[in-house]
C-alpha cells in the first residue's frame, strides 16, 4: 500500500494486491472477496485521527466504519455506523428476520448471508430418528426458509448440517471479519479472530438491506492470559472463571479482548469456546488475536489461502503495543483449576474440587441424573477427543457411566470425523447416546423422560446457559456448566462429589484407579470428513422463486406494520407486570415447545412473560387485570388491554432481557399493545431489539425509584414531543389513592433511533426512507 501511494515499484506491487483481492471469503461464495486493503485504509484513517495505539477490537470495528474520516468515536458513548461483511441466521430467528426482509420490499440481500437449521430438532431417540422426525414436523418452516433463501440470495444449510456457530467457524469466520448473527452466541467466531456479534433479526435486516448498522461504540475489557493450560484445566475454565469475576452483566457494552503469552497455549476451537460463552457476561463480543493456532485451523478446514493472506496483514489482526483497555483482568493459566458453574445462573463459579461440599451445604442434589456434552460451546473435534480419552479409561476398567449421557456433535463434519476416528463409538460404549447435529437440550429441545416436572434433580452439561428450566422446562432441575471432559468424568462417577484430579474410582475388578488428565489432538491427523452435503446454494437469479406463506398457517404469518407514534405523550398506562428479580429472554419469550411458533407473531405472543415472577404475588404467569381486578395469565391480560385500547408498561429489575438474541421478546409486547419497558438496567441486545420495534426501553435515573412504582399504579411518560438524545424523560406515577409523584427516566436513544420510535419501528422507518429515495 505504501509503495502504491508513493508511486514506487508500481508495476511490481499491483499484481500482488490484485492477487490478494481474489481470496474468497468462503468456498461457497467464490466471487465475494476478503478486503483487507479497505480494513487497512480505515484503520490508518482512524489511527491518525485518534493518535494513539489501538486495541485489536478497535482495529476491526473501526476498520468497518461507514465513514471513518467523520465518524465520532468515543468508547461507551457514541453510536458507530458500520458495514459488516456478512450475516448468519439460525432457523428459529431466521423466520422472523426473513419475514421482516420480505416486508422491506427489497429484491435481494446486499451482503453474503446464510440460514442454518439447528434449533428445531428435538432430542428424543437419537440422531437419525430425531432428524427424520424434525424434517417431518417442521417441513412447512424448512420449506419457507429454503424458498425465501433462494428468492433473496441467502445460502441455506439444511437440517442435520450442524449448529450455526460451528459451521461459521468451519466455513465463514476469518481473522478481521465483521459478522453479525441472529443468535447471542455468534461471538464464537472470535476464536478465529473475527468481530462476530449477536443481534436481533431487525438488525440483520439492516445489514442485508445494505444500510449502515448502528452499534454503541464498545468499551474494551482486556483479559491477559499468562502461563499454560495443562491437566484437567481446559479453555472452558477460562470463561467460567471470567464469568465468576465479571458476573452476567459485567461485560455489558464492552468487547472482551484476550491477549498475552498464554493465548498460544489454547487451540483455535478452544478460543471459540471462550468467545462463545462471553455472551453469558453480557459482552458485545469477544476476540482473540490472530496466531499460529488459527492458521493451523484455517489450513485444516481448507482455507490455507485465507491464512496466507492474514499473514501478510497480521499487523492489523493483533493489538498495537501500548494500547489501553478500560479494564484489565489477568489469569495465570498454569494456576487455573477446573471449574463448574451453577445452578440457575452461569456466573456462579466453583472449582470442581469444591462443588460437592457446596452442593451438600446448599441442599442441591449431588447425584447426577444426566451428563450432556456438545452444544455450540463445546462440540469440536478436540472436545470430543478429550471426552473420549476419559471414557476410554473407564472402559478399560470395566466401567460405564452411572448417569445418563448424551453427545451432540457440532456439525455434520464433526459427526462424520468422530465416527471415522472412533470417538463416537467409545462414547457410545461408555453409555452415551449420540444426538443429532443440532442445539437440542441446550436450548430446551429435549423430550426428557427420566424425571417428572417438579422433581428436584441435577444435570451437568458442557453448554453455556443454565437458567431455570432452560434445558428441560423443569424449574427444579439444577443445571451445572463445565467442560466436556469434566462432564464425562462426573457422569462416570454419577455424583458432584467426585473430583477427577484427586479422587479414585473402583473398577469392575474391585481395584481402585484414578483417571488421568485427558489428552487429545486439537485437529484430526487426517483431513476432516465432510460427511453428507447439506448446503443449498442460492440461484443467481431468484426473482421467479415463490415463497409460500399460507394465510391459515399456525406456524408462519406475514407481518403487518406496527402503528406509528401519534405525536402525544403516553398517558395513564397500566402496568402489565412488575417483575421481581432475574428476567431473561427465556422468561419473556420461552423457547422449548414455543420454538415452533417463531414465524407466527400472534401465536408465539401467547408465551409473553409467562416465566417472569410477578412481584405482587410471587407467582409466574399470574397478574392482576387492572380493569376487572381478576388475576390471570400475562398474555391474556395483555390481549384484554389491547382489545380495550389501553396502553401498558412493564417494570423490570437489573439486566432485563439477559440471554438470547431472540427479538420475539421485543416483538411480542409491541404486538400486544405494550409501549414502555422501565428497568434498572438492560442487556444490550434486548434493549436494541426493543428500540427496533418502536418500544421505549427506559431506565430509572435513580434505581431506588423501582420501589416507588406499584402494580396498581398508572404511568404517564411526559416530554416525548421534545424527545432528544441524552435528554431524560419524566414519568408521572399516579397511585390509586389519587396522589402522584414524578421520577426521571434515562434512555440511550440517538437521533436515528428516535426516528424508529416515531415511525413505529425501524422497519417502518426503512420503508419511509425507501419511499423518499424513490
């Protein structure tokens, strides 16, 4: 680049840059090329403006600015207008994303985009049987997604292909990419040095529509890794430790950037595990610097050309020396012990050596009913190999798992390769059931038969989340999150009171033995076995493709525009529910059996806030109807208010909307007449989703004011005519006795987001701009 700018050796350098420009982003899009030159150009513009060393996160984020010369940049304050490289959607969220894209009226997506069928396959009998059943039950939805993908230029990964994040790592993520995905664990791609961010479907539509995507300029939390992982300690223990330090909201508004000499002791897929579970601490995303482990993974997955190109631009794929972080955490990997987090929250961290005693003290069941390995977090070849290494030792002593044991391969490629290399059979021999290449029990897609609902029990998983009822819909299931090898060891022992580092098992011959720390290859010695071909290319011209949505369908429903703001203050709103304590997106819009309605807004709205605890009576799905004074289900009450033309609000606690990226948690309250969500604080994705759908996410200027609002009060939001960035709004609380008081509410709206509210939704605003342009 310098040579070209100075005019020196022009004819020698130009062919080199021309060759660079022809490296494809993926095998599936040979005409879409990696553009490191643009990344480099933008980084240089911003570095000159800021006049300071840049973190890796800043390089990649600012390298994708729409206007790097004029963009206002201040960590934690300004909103950035960005141009991501690509979009990925899983089937549960892709339905609403594609329905919104259809509503936009645009003929084709503007950036490479893919749909991945992984969420709708229920774990029941085993991989092949469960997959056949899912294809039959979900035929209408799969057909919609396949035909919509064909019409609008979106690649389609068929059911059985694997979990979206594993497929992205294998095929689409690369150092320096900016990818947004309609799933909160999209940051998994940070294991390959990309800025991969989870969003709602409306954000994805922005990018697919070719308009700049807005993101609040993230702060950067540095995690310095020293030492080296060894023994039973694994990459999962790094993020379990970080979660214990930062808690479920400690990463909100920030990118977690790992650096330091310890990074090189972690495999590429191990780095992906760490980045994946950064979603559990609220982080915008997580990232590792480009290194030899990434290069090795790129080569093994058929992308040596990308690795070679990354080598040439490596200075832009690592942090600058002397860069400054907003916060720094240091972890010595040599001292890190195996961890297990839970129950009921992913940030309750315990060393494995302590969990048995803690469980007995707290009254948690110590007998393990089921151990489950896999999920988007831990389903790599290395994960399966380390688990198989533990299982093989048990089998050598005549032992099988005392607990039930399930295995979820991350992708068809992983499944085929572990079958070829014998890992799958070892895991079966020890008592395991190999499930379909899908999300399965991790997201509640689990037809569990070994317990009754309400029965107190313990499970251990290598998953990422363990919210109440998430895996099996049983609120009494105590779910603990740990590494696959610890899950395997604990499943063999059958109890939380077993510490594989120090405790002994008794073999079939009556002799005691101790499990050795597992050792396994991070990548197969042979090439990966790709397995079955499960990808559908979009046609060059999909304009003649028909997308079928039946008006009588119970699973798909075309969208109607939300009503536009009437220009008035929101007066005398009723309170649908005042939520007590934790309220995740699982509480607001449950998954599990409700996944089948993700493409039908009216039907899925029947799960609105059914898991949230009403502070008035301490119950879930039981709220007072202020018009009839009768208690009833939350969705029914909301529908009654809507029928009567009454606007309503929700009052929430800390980190409201923690968890999934599912925008249904924002679409449902808007559809049923909600206007305002007032909380102590919001999770990032959910706050954005609410704004996108024309709702007002507001926070108490004084968190203690949460206690001033009672479920029987009426609320008025005053000052909307002068709604402006940074300007608080007034809330008048009217009590039943006739008294009233005023509190102040903060917001994070910028000018364009205020326009979303005024237009009724971001999609409505997009249409307005299209009409104005045409």
